[in-house]
């Protein structure tokens, strides 16, 4: 599943979810790199 996460106050990354961490953060993969951050919750 494709997910957007926030890394800082104004940096976000979109990638494929690798795993969910116990503290609510997500690990997403972009190419060969892994990024960890809080998921962006949007209103649909």
C-alpha cells in the first residue's frame, strides 16, 4: 500500500509501506531507501 509519512515539520515522503512500528510510526520504502515517520491522515 502506498502511504505518505511526515519526517519533519515540512518534509514528507511517499512510498510503499514496509512495516508499522508499535509507537504508530510507519516505515516506507522508496527505491532502496527506508524512511520512518508519522502517517499523514487526510480527509476523504
